[in-house]
C-alpha cells in the first residue's frame, strides 16, 4: 500500500472494526480497515486442522444469544446454530465431585453473585471481598472468576463485574464463531500485515502512519484491544493521556483453550463436563465431546494460563494430561493427543483474551469510549459498559462508533 486517502480509517479488523466498516459502507462512506494481522477477526479465530472440525481458539459462545447480533449474522450466512445448554449450566460428571457437593458449590456461587451487586453500588472494591470468609468453595468460585474475566477476583472491580449484562442464553456456531465474524467482513476494503504506528491529529486532516505508508483521512475509528492501547503511549500525536490511563485500567485477562483429540469418545455423553480440581484456584475445566465430537476442550484462565504460557504450548497438554489421568485413570493419556492452542497473552496484537476493570477503575470504559474532537472514535469490547469481554460487545461498540462518525460528518457539513 502506497500513501493513500480515505474518509474514515478503521484501525483493527476484529469484531468491532468489521461492524464499524459494514455500518459505514451502508451509509456510503468511504472507509479503509487497517489490520496488523494477515487475517480478519482479531480475537475471534476459527481454525480447522487435522481434526477436520472448526475449532474456535478465541471467542466460541454466542453469549446473550437471544439479542446477540452475531447470531442473526450466522443465520444469514446459513450456519448451524447449536442451542445445547452450556457446560456451566449443567451438572459436571461426578468424578471427584459428587453431585451433593456440586449442589453446595452452586449455592455458594449464587450467593457470591448475589452479594456482588449490592456491594458494588456502595464502593468500587475488589470482587474478592464478596467471598465468604474461609468459605469452603472460595477457591473454585475464584477459578470460575478466571474463566469469566480471565483474572482472579482480587484483581477485578466488583462494580464492573456486576455491570455485565447477560440474558443467560448461550449458543454456539457449529462452523465457528470466528469464521462467522470473518465472513461478515467480506467485501470491506482491508490492508493486511499493516500495523498502525502513529495517528497524527494535529492538522486539519488525520495522518495515520502505518508499516505500509501514510493514510490521510477525515476520521479514524480505533478498535485496538485495551492492552495494546495501554502500551502505545505515543500512538497519538498530540498525546491522549486520558485514553492511555483508561486503557491501563482495563487490562486483558487471560483465557486459553487447548483442543485435544479423544479415542473411544463414545464412552462419554456429548457435552460432558469436568473440573480438574475443586480445591484450588489454579485448575482447568474440561468439556468432553463438544458438539458430540471426539474431542476435549480444555479451558485455562487467569494466573494458571499465564504461567503455562510462559512454559510453552506443551505445558498446557502436560497439565491437562495430569488432570485427566488422575480423574479417569492412568491409561487415559494414551487416548488423547494435542490438536490446537493459541497463547493469547503472547499474541503481540492482542496481549490477552478480554478486558476486566481493576478495582476502582469501572468508569474507565466510558472514558475509553469517548470520542475526541469529532475525529477520533473508539470501539471494541473494552469500550462496552455492559457487554464487555464479548464479540457482540465489539459489534455494538463498532456500530456506535460508526454512527458517531456519521453524525459528526453531518454536523460538519
């Protein structure tokens, strides 16, 4: 790409950038999506490897599916929507976790959720303060917190945690959530392998310096993950310190998924579920035969995921095999082989999985989302006040940012 000119530059081709681009295209406004990766989708990524199945290494669940716009997009693409209730809504296999104890845990978990809301209205403290003192299930509740937010509860704002709005309806796309998001971006003008180095908003028009040249534009919609924005203090000229500080208040938690093949899978009911351990925070959870496939989806969150990433991809498989051998017998490891994993914390264009607010930082979302001078607009799941951590949060904020840009153009006329 040589130096070019457009009306609106969209920085980032993930869920938010794609949604923004589609909205601008519908309004007949010229735009250009600038993407650092060699693909669209960002943290939405479907791969198909030796297993022959579509595997979502990033987002995989249509959360709040009854009002999630990606569900309608998937149907429009004639994809298969699976409405099987998610593992967290069903009992786990009673291996090492009797059903009576599962019921005790569910009551303790619901009690924790019930305490977070009233406390969050008083002051923005850490969600961990809502755990029962010396509660038997505190470690497992904390582990669940790492699956939800990608971080342990002592690092998470209770107010932000409570602000998440979930309808409780969760579906999946058999052909891949990531593939659905990428397909929605087909036809948009995109430049790949093109990191943005600087956005100069000093002059009458914006100058966006990229690895492939300079783009001149009237406006820009920035959809970079908050963890990337937090590290790019000199991305904007003049500097926008409030944006940098807001992004730092919204780090990305970590949730990594390992898929392994499973021989003699018919021994298990489809969508069976196991916790690796119930007595500690650093535990994985296992979804056996997702979609009825001969696979196990192994889920790692928070500090555990971070430590395993530091050891390398093989550490995830070793950890899972140790868990499964202890639960299912010493011969079980012979039945599984690693298929796919992506270390999102080590991904330089993501630096994590999805955002959470630090204690006292819940208001950072609105600050990050605020427009600047009717020329710079911000989108992405971290900008959503109540649908953060999700691909539909990306869609909604992308459309909102595009609508802000459209309205600003009309005012300027």
